């Protein structure tokens, strides 16, 4: 009887290890699970880009997403983040929320709200980017984004209050979240 029990335990552990291995490309963030759905080499960055979405969303139709971007030719993450900050401040449809840099750890975070439209629907896109050194060479960027669709001014006010209340918490979560390794295979 003890032998059967130990066999069941071993089989259960083997199953759990297999399930974890099979799901290695999933990202768990802010109580959601994101699946790798896009992985491609970027001609612009000269590095891979990975984009993760909830199970029922895609690159063309999403509300939430996580992006991991590798810039092998960018050696200074803080300088890179500062350049992105300057670009954002020049655009009329984007409101900068926060820019944080930690020179000791060579990391920076940038959050902003962007106004856009897709399929005739207006939305605000809340973006948070984390910039840090790649362990070997270049810069890694972790992105969290969520779209908020609206029709009325009351909905705009509600979105503003929600983003204001969660922005700092999301920044803190991203600060402590390690950037997962980039997946270097083509998926589209």
C-alpha cells in the first residue's frame, strides 16, 4: 500500500513539473495570466520583442498586455528612458504621469496615459515602462499596458480617478518584478 502511495506522489510531482515547464512562457502579473502570443525580431531595435496577452486577446484586439523588448545596441537604460520621456512630453495626445530613475541600480520607470481610437472607439491607454540593463549587453524594457474605452465625459473622469489610484501601485509592482528572459523564436 505504501508503494502505491509513493508512486502516486512521484507521478503527481512529475505532472506538476511538466505543467510548470509547459507554462514557462506565461507571465503572472497583477492577478492576471498573460500568454506569449508575439515574438519577433525587430529590424528597428536589432533585438527580439515579446508580447503577452490574456488568453482571449490578441495583438490586434487587446485590452491588457505585457511587452518585453530587447535593445542590444542601447547601453544606458536611464539615458534611453530620458529620451523616451522627452519624446512623450512633445506629443499632444499623451499625458506623462511619472518618471522615476534610480541611478544606483541603473533602472528607470516611465508611466503615461495616451489617447487613441480603434474601430471608431475612443480609449485611453495606460502605459508603464521599466528600463534596465541586460545581464550581458544592451537594455531590457518591460511594458505593462491597459486600454480604457469611453464614450462620455463621466467615463473619462472615472478612468482618470482609477488610473490615478492604481498608477503608483503598478509602478511598485514593476520595480520589484524581474524582467523575464526574452524568447528568441518567431511567433505571430
